[in-house]
């Protein structure tokens, strides 16, 4: 009877792994908080499986144990969170792609679309802080947020370095706009340092510095 109970529990965990990502797919993709909760549930179940496995170790001699399910449960939980992150990454990249930054090569002033795009990016990252910060483990949240911010900085660096020319007026506005990201991003990681979790942080600051220095040289008589 005890062995049947263990197998029943094993089937429940396997069923959870099979059903959760598919039945709740729409919610997992559209609601980042749901993905975070599902990830946490998977990590908790994996922990419980380890405990239960030791409890029934003697009764399951020679049989697959509950501990054998731990990698699968963890993988399912990780995949659900990573899928949510990829969707958020794509949204952030789309915001920047449609913000009109390439127009800097011909326009004398920064377009309102660029300013709006930056506001949307900052709003999205702040929203993720609200729905992930109180749900995900601190270390997991910081790595996820750092990865997304890193994507934003990489995209901006690529856009700027691909510009063949830029007017002095538009450049001044661009430096101001980029500095908004540098100024407001640390609040997403407080009390930790944003640069610790964002690989392109230093390079992004360097790009701003070089752009600002170039503009100063242009303005010098």
C-alpha cells in the first residue's frame, strides 16, 4: 500500500510537469507574475521531492525514486520563467526598434518617438520589478532584471554605433535620454549595484561619455 502511495505521488508530479506549461500557457505568456509563481512552485515541488525521496528510500530499493523527478521538475519551472523572459525581451527590443532612433542620422532633433520609447522601456522594467520583485527569490530576480536591462543597453549601443552621423542638437538630447536609463535603472536593483548584474553597464557608460565628449569638441571654437 505504501509503495502504491509513492507511485501515486510520483504520477501527480509528472502530471503537473505535463499539464502546467500547456494548460496555463496563455497566462504564463501574458502575465509575468504567473510565470514567476509557476517557477517558484516548481522549485518548491523539487525540494519536496528530495525530502520525500529520502523518506521512502528503503521502501523503494531497486525502484525509481521521487528524487529522480527533481531534474525534470526544475527544468519545467526554469523553462516557464525563461519563456516569459524571452517574451519580455522581445517586447523591449520592439519598443526600441520602433522608437525612431535611426532618424538621428538625418534629423536635427531627437524625435518624440525616441523619448516615448525610452519611457516605455523604463515603465516595462519598473512593472517587472513590481510583479517579480516580491515573488522570485532575490538572486533570481536580480539576474532576470539584469539580463533584460542588458538587452536594452546592447540594443541602444548597436543603434548608436550604426549611425553614420548625428547633429549636435540631436546628440545633446540623446546623451540626456541615455542618462535617464543610467539614472533610473539602479532603483530596479536596490540595494544591489545595477552594474553587477548588467554586463554592458560599463560599455554603455563609455558610449555616453564618448558621445558627450565628441559633442563638446564640436561646440568648442
